[in-house]
DNA sequence: CTATCTGTTATAGTTCATCTATATCAGATA
DNA sequence: TATCTGATATAGATGAACTATAACAGATAG
């Protein structure tokens, strides 16, 4: 199974799919040109409606993560994970980062430990072998 | 104004309130014993229904951030931001951190730059003077 | 005591996001 | 031709989010 979701989660299914794909790219499991399953195929695997997968793919396309053709289906874009940061993205991203780190601080996670976990996660990216295209 | 929200945001209002309070505690603007505005007062200031504020406060209470009494209203809890991390919180938190960092990586934000921004945000916590109780 | 503020709870309604269910059309392919 | 695909339209069910009132009880100031 390329992807697993949690139907009981409060996070919408289409967003879970988006998150898993983004994480798979960061991990290196998906590389440039990697083909994602067809919407109907993935929907069948996950036992959900294909419109939900369609929404997730459309979200990934809007965010520039994948490219969708009628011929080749959904494939990971060239510059995903390698190109320069999009203009304005970093600032918007840091706002969300700040909220997440504040939550850690309030719940007793020390700054040093939080920073260490950030480093661990970042260090784990790109280490997994990509699926051969 | 203690708090600002964005009515046009996709983030629910009650969650925005929760986030702002958590960030204010991390920043040091709110310390142990700091009193939050009454639900009706804050609702009036934000021009929203007081039930929405009530939901935000109830969420903060469930997460152990504030304490609510009929006498003293909503005040920041003793151990918020200082006590040891709650059991299981760090692991659940790291899952969300991983999703956020993966998104940065995919959008071209380098690991070094991402880690630097984490450090900056963490370093900015606790520097602002607390409101005198 | 009265008035007012507070938190708490209940009910009800609207709006919208989410997800599902079908159906149709067109391009690609075996 | 048959089948897979993406793309699109419509419709319905469910629940979250937000608002609108209302009512009750404890606390407090006048």
C-alpha cells in the first residue's frame, strides 16, 4: 500500500492524502516523474470515493507539487523538493511553524528538545530509496 | 486589543483564538495566573458570538492550558509552559512537525534554512514582557 | 436586596465543508 | 470496439462551524 489514511481522524481524507504524498516526496520515496496511482485506483484501494482522491490531487496540483496530464496521469513535478523556495511561501510557512512550536513550548517541551526533534526529522528526509520509475 | 483574528481565514475562529492564546503564553505575554477576558467581553471585542469564544476556552481547558472557575474566570494554569511534557504529547506533536517540515522541503526550503527558522522562532519565545497581573 | 456580571447549559437555525453517489464526455490505448 | 483514464456536472447526506436566544446559578458591587 503506497498510502494509508485514518477514516476516524479529524483531518479530512483529502488532506491526509496530500500530507502523505508530500511526506513521501520529502522522504525520497517519490522522486521527479514518479507516477501516482489513478484516482479511481487509489480510491478503490482506500475504499473511498474517487472524488475525494480527485480533490487531493487537485490540491497537490494547485500547490505545484504534481503535474496532471490526461496522458501520463499524476506525476511528481520536476522542481518539487529541489528548486528554490516559492516567493512568499517561507513567510507563510513560518507563521504555521510558530503556532506549532508555541504549542510544544506550552506543553512543556523544552526549546532544546524541540529543536533537536526538528533536526531529527529534517535529517530523516531523503534517506529512503525512491521507487524506481 | 489582546487578540486579533481573521474572519476570512479558513482556520476556524475558535482555533485561531486558541492559537493566539498559546502563542501569547509561549511569548511570555501571558504568564501563570494571567486572566483572560470574559467570554462575552472578548466576543464583543471581536464582534463574534460568545459561544465561539466559549468553545475556544473549553478547548484550552481540555488541553490543560487554562483553568476556568466561576469565581476567577479563565486564567493561565500554573504548569503551562514550565512543567514537564505531558506523556505522549511529544510523539503526537512530532507527527505534525514532520508534516509541516516535509511541506517546507517540497517547496524548496532547504533543511539548513528550515532548521534556522526553527531556532529563530524558539529563540523569540519568552522574550516579551508579561502583562503585570 | 437589587442589579449586574460572570460561567454554564440548552435549543435551534443557517451556512458551509466534507464525502458520497451517479452520470456523462473525451482522450488514450490495447 | 472495449476499456482505462481524466474532467466535469449534479445531487444528496452528514457534520462542523457559527450565530441567535433563552434561562439558570454563583459572585459581586451598589
